[in-house]
C-alpha cells in the first residue's frame, strides 16, 4: 500500500534540508547520519514508510559520493570491504526475517547498556583507531573477520538499524586493527550495498517522495563531500570526536524508543 502523498510548505523544506546536509556531514565522517535525517523527515510530516524510503534515496546518493572520495584516497581495504558488503546483504535479510518473528523492543534495553560501554572503551583506549595495524593481520584472517563483520552488523541493520555505520567502524577498529579512516572507508562500501538493496524495495513499493528526496539528495551529497574532505585533511582525531557524537545520538534515540514503548 502506497502512503498518502504529503503536502509540504516552503518552510518545511527550509527546515528539513539543512538537517539532511548535517546528516550527510556526520554520516560521511563516522556514520549515524540517519539518526538526524529520519527524525527530520518525520517532523516534516512524511508517513513512516515514505520517510524511510526518502531517507534511503538521499543517503544512498550521499554515500556513493563519500565512498568514491575514500576509494580515490586509498582509504578502503577493497577485498575486505567487498566481502563484508556481500555478507551484510545476507545478514540484513536474516535480521529482517527475525524482527518479523520477535519484538525488537528488548534490543533497546540491550543498547542502553551497550552504548555507554562502547563510549567508555573509546574514551579509555586513546589509541583505538589511531594507527592502522591491519597489515599485521593476514589477508585470509581479515577476509574472514570482514565476513563476520558484514553478517553480524548486517543482521543488526535488518533487525534494528540505527547506528549501523558507527558499529561497523568500531568492529573494524577493534578486531581488524584498522585506523578510523580505513574503518570508515570500509563501512561506506557495506552501507552502500545495504542501502541500495533496501532502496530498490522502497522504490518498487512507491515509498519515495521524490519532490523532497531529490533536493535532499543534493544537500546530503554536499554534506558528504564536506565531511569526506575534512576526514582526508583532519584524519583520525576528527573521526573519533564525531564517533562519540554518533554514539550519543544513538543513545538518545534508544531512550526515546523506550519512553515511547512504555506509553
């Protein structure tokens, strides 16, 4: 069923589009842009499914650009990123099937504990994501861990969703010993594969509000371009700060979900 087409005013566009730019900026640096863009679409009055589809359209356009920047700057471990992307599609499908059988509400409570722990580890381990030591890990092992990363985080994406890119960066940094820059570049490839697959579904269901999605995509691309250039210039220290911000946004989203669920 196609949602009713909303009627947006010029003011709605003026409010939403800057948030999409900000979402693109943050997403290109440390993931988590959807934590800003989705509420912006909802606030504009888009029905839930149309908001998700429109968000996929704008975020896909931005992610294509940021992925291109990271690729040309040699900030992606291509074999690992590709195998992660392939298994993320499998994991996402499994997560989507699982969430139809089980309530995802318990995951809010799990994340309420997990996110502060992750943030605490990031504060305590000042060296996390600072230097790329992935060359010390054999390629076969990196490929296997990349497979696990794609499958598990893909499952999370299909089951719950918010902060997928942020958790990917953390996984790559801890287990594959990438610095934040390469971890971020790899996560963009995975996110792009997952988002494109999801976008096709929303497009076929007629759940993209193109009148807003197209200018939003332009703003998202602008944010991604600026963010990618800042990462190339500023490096790991910038990603670390935005990474913590993304975790805080995710924590606020989880608290909001729990409060709404209890009403």
